[in-house]
C-alpha cells in the first residue's frame, strides 16, 4: 500500500501553473504575489519628525540658547516653514517634514511653553534627535516585496504606501466539492431517522475559503450513471475535484469505477494511514487533479489538510511550511503498521514546549470532537508504542 510519504510525493508531482491575474489591492489578501512591489520614492520620502514638540537648530544649544521664540506651527502634511534666527523655533508635529533651517526636535514633555516662548528644561539634547531620515528604510526603486510571497496585511500596507492600486497575483485553480450518498440530506432539511445531513462539503468549503478559494458544491446520488455524467462535467469545468465519500468497498461506492471509466489516471488508491485509508488520487488528461477523500468526516478533514493544502501551496509556488513538533502528553498505543494521525489539543508549557494531549474519540466518524481538536500528531507507521515525552510532527489546521 502507498505510504503517507509516497502519497505526498506523488501528489506534489502533479503541479500546474494557473497563470496570473490583476486584482484591486484590497482584494488581494491571502493570494500569492506575482510581481515585485517596489518603492516609488524613498522610504521615508522626506526627513520626517518622530515626536510632537519644537524644532530648533542645534547650533543654538551649542551657543547656550535654551529659550526660543515660537515662529510658527507646522502640522504633518504642511509645507516646511523656516526660522530666520537661532533663537527661533517651530512647533512641529509627528510626521511633518523637518524644515532645512532646523535639525533637532525636542518633545513637548521636555519644554515649557508660555507667552509665545518655548524653554527647554532638559540637558541631554543630541544633534538630529527625533528624526527619521529620508531613505533610511528603503531607497526609491528598492524591492519591498518579492514575487511569490503570500499577501498578508503587511503586504497590503506596502502596496497602499507605494500607490499600487492593483496587484498581479497567481490565479487560483477552479475547485468543485462533490459529496455523494443517498443517506445525505441538505442542511435545511430534516433527516429521517436513518439519514444524516451533509456536513463534509461545508467543512471542505470553509477550509478552502480560509485559503481564498471559492469552490462550487455539488451532490451526487448513489447512481452509477449519474455519478459518471456528473463527474465528467466537473472534469471539463474545473481544475480540481475534491470528492468525499463513495470510494471504499461498499456496494454503493461508485466513485473509483466512474473515475476509471472516465479515464482519470489513478495515481494511487489507499494509503497506509488512519484515518483516510481509502483515499484515491488521480489525474485527468486535461491536467485536472482528483482528490477523492474517504467519506468519514475526520478522514476527509485530515486528508484535506495533509494532502490538498500541501498541493495547493506548492502549485501556487509557496514554500513548504516549516515543520512544527510537539511533545506527546501521555502514553498512546496504536498497533496496525500504518501511520496514525492522532487528534490532539495543543498547549505551550512554561518551558516553551508545545504539549499535545490526545483527544478521546470514536474513530473517523466522530466529527463532534473535531471542535476540540487543534491538530493531528503524526505517529509513524514503524512504531506501535508511543511514550509520554516523545516528540512527533504536528499537522496543524492553519
Ligand atoms: N469493508 C470495508 N469497509 C470500509 C473500509 C474498508 O477498508 N473496508 N474502510 C472504512 C473507512 S476507513 C472509511 S473512511 C470509509 C470510507 O467510506 P467511503 O469513502 O466509501 O464513504 P461513504 O461510504 O460514502 O461514507 C462513509 C461515512 O461517511 C459519511 N459521509 C459521507 N459523505 C458525507 C458528507 N458529505 N457529510 C457527512 N457525512 C458523510 C457517510 O454517511 C458514512 O457514514 O469506509 C469504511 N468502510
Ligand atoms: O480510515 Mo477511515 O478514514 O478510518 O474512517
Ligand atoms: Mg463507503
């Protein structure tokens, strides 16, 4: 059977470049930058005042002058005003440009102002203090953000500051989520005693929305002909098909056969893991990829994070996420020689270690306890006894 590691590699061999598109910068959060953002002028663009107070020429202090006539008041955004004499100062605000005739700012806290005069009542004044000099952060033309970066709020701020109203970003694949099974009714419906509501599709959609994808959702009844027709249409209209359910050994598990009939190349079926053993992955001639996850909700949830999101990051050219490790908080046994993804709650202890406490549950059909789960701990297939204090890799949901 395909191992977790092999499955991961086989999936990462199916990457595709979906091109680029230009978006209003405010809509680009969470997308991948496809161009460099450059400084359109020096940063800061002028010698900028960093404290509200008075601006003086330092030579005055050297000459023993500590009381100044207030010549004018200059707000941020005002044109600079000049002093004519050494015993003059300007009241000046944070963010204002420092006028050429002055070079040092003393904070309001360190001066007393009375009858149009400002007297400095501190001794320690340095030439050029409380200024942020032009171009000390970045020079005009310098790259502020490289292509390939995930667009965070900090990148949005950079784009705004250099006047980039639009950003070139990587295009996202078109994704469809397909659930299957006659036991499933819609969320607004009341299930009969032997039915349940569809939930997987909405879990998958929510996770995808966290990654800026806007998937469509369809449902297929347990009917081989309809299954085939619907999947065929999806293969023509989407880049990624995310299925959940209908892929195991059941009499109504029609998905693998339908995919085979439609000549979707099977890359693997079944992975040595729990949950998620029946996972099916394949590729269509158009380049579309098919992730068919097992229907049990925890299996779908785990596989989506472990396999699909890793593929998504890679296909968009984002670097691999740095691994995170946690310490197992109590002994745990798992006998079968397959990798176990243990649901855990994470907490950092005062020693700075990330501690993972296993969550009791009733298998991969028990989705109620996903609400308490922070992550899966990846327990390797080669072992069956996992001891308190041992360190394992964490599969996080963020
Ligand atoms: N004889 C065997 N039986 C099963 C095996 C096996 O190896 N041999 N594997 C088990 C494992 S592990 C899993 S996981 C499931 C996978 O089943 P399918 O992918 O075929 O999924 P279904 O049969 O359609 O459904 C399983 C389960 O999940 C519920 N489900 C399905 N879709 C949804 C949805 N959209 N929202 C909420 N719940 C959903 C469904 O009602 C079933 O309870 O097979 C085991 N059996
Ligand atoms: O492997 Mo299944 O995904 O346990 O329920
Ligand atoms: Mg089944």
